[in-house]
C-alpha cells in the first residue's frame, strides 16, 4: 500500500475555515466571484451567457473542450515564436488533480526529484509516496526567498528525473525572475531533466511589472521542450468552485503519457465547469477579471504592509511580489513564537484565521504564519484590526 503523509495545510483549513464568524485570511484564492459577477465583468454585451441550459449533459469533450484548450494555448503562446498547439493542453479537475496525475505518470521508485521548498506539500509528498528520492531545494529569507542555482547544481544526480518549482511561490509570494528560469532551463536541458512549474498563481503579479526586463515568464516560454506547467481557475481567476485545472507542455509525448494514465481517474471534467472557464478566459472577460484581482492584490498587500510596519517590533516579512500569500514571522522578546498555538489562540479569541507555517510547511518556519491577503478588502481590514489588538495585548 502506498503510504502518504497527512496533508497538513489542507487538514488545518478543513478544521478551522468553517468556524462560525471566521475572518479567513488563510484562503489562497483571490476573492471568489459568482456567475453573475463574472457576467458583470464582460465588456461585450453581445457575448452569450456562460451557461446554456439547453445543452445535453453528456460527458463532453474527454480532454477538455476545444474552446477552453484554445484559450489556454493562446496564453502560453504570447511573446513566443512558436504557438502552443491545443493538443498540448489537457484539462483536469483542478490543479491538485493535474499535479497528482502527472507525478503518478512520470515518477517512480528509481527516480530522484528535486523540489523547491517551502511550497505546496503535494509537490514533494506525492513523489515521495511513489517511492522516489526527494531532495528539497531550500529557499532562504536572506535571499528574498529566491532560488539559488548554485545550490541546485550541487543537488543534481545521475537519476534526477524532475525539478519542481512553484512560481509565484506559496507561501512566500516570491516570484522567480526570468533570468533564473533561463538558467534553470539550461541546467535541466544539459541533463535531460523535466521541469514542472506549478503556476496556479500566475499571472497574479502585483510587485513586478510586465515591462521589467526580468519579468517572470511561464516555464513554457523559456525555450526548453521538457517543461510542464500546471494551472487552475481557482487562484488568480477567483473560480475555485468550478474545479478546472490543466496541464500544458511543449513536449507532446509527455501530454500523451499523462492522458493515457488520466483514463483511469478522469473521464472528463464537468461540461458546466468547462463552459464557465471558457467564458472567463475569453477576450471579453479575462482582462477585466485579472484587472480586478491585480487591483485587489495591490490594495490589500499595502494594507498588510502597513500592519507589519506598525507592528515591526513583533512581526517581519519579505514583501511578496506575486500570488496571494505572504509568510510573516511573529516574535516575542526577540524569540519566535509558537506559531501553532498562536494560530489557535488568535482564532479562538478573535475569529481571525491563518496558517501555522511550522506545522504546514516545516519546523524550520517556527514563528511564521501564512496569510492569504487577496480576500475581500473589508474582510482583511477587519481581520488586521482584530489581529493588531491581539498583538498589542499579548505579544508587545
């Protein structure tokens, strides 16, 4: 029997996010929207509704509709000389299914996997459960949570099969610059190693500009074919409820291998979910939706920054540049607090919920909590007000 470690962050969320009156600043999705909200963002009144109630609810297109895969392929084809074919995109029930499926397909007991750390636990626990040797490519706060290619070089072995990154990163909110991605691709190409980039928070960048020379591109735009990107409608697109994710690769053989394994787990995604995702990614909707979420992220990260500055004797961070999360360290008397007890005490006394990093990401993050700050602004304001009162009463 495959042994897999408890998924701590998901179990914590499951336990506490339904607490009555919870002020949830642990959530990692940009503030969710309804179908009505989505239609309200559409810039073309002549575009039909995302849901056609007369459509027969068959399984639908097995690999995902052409409309959805075309729109995703076009996103990965921007600013590159070679467009991504739609058959190089495979639709899945969320990015969590995408990641599991591709790891199940490509990784086995004889393989060595290098995974960026900290990151979403699935990305290193699943390869380990499949019998692979897993090495953690550790990010350091003093380097602004950015990966060091020299550290990576020392970790590569003869049997290294895959390097896994998460860009933008959960929980730190750091984004890997384009030059580092290019260096990573050169290293991987030299050793014929697959790169998996979990890009669920892309393109939610709020601290870097597309005009910047080192603006992070998708891993599929770096010029190396053995790259895989996974994504979802949950985080940057505010539509976690439709359960749509995807796998995209420049290497068609990788997609075909994953599609063959997918037959055992997923016949198709819901036609309804597919249709809503296609609508959200249409030219008439997507730019307004992303504009809404980037504006929300910029507004809210500024509020969180003000809170940290006001309480600088107690908490510190590296300001995130992308995604929806920040890693914040709390100290009392110069020593890291017990972050697990802090999270429990705060939710019991204030209803404010966030995630203890030492439990959900590793013991070296003692004193740190993950805050998801791209919720509704009023929720964040209230949560930070109550958290500030708690900090002054208990940690100052």
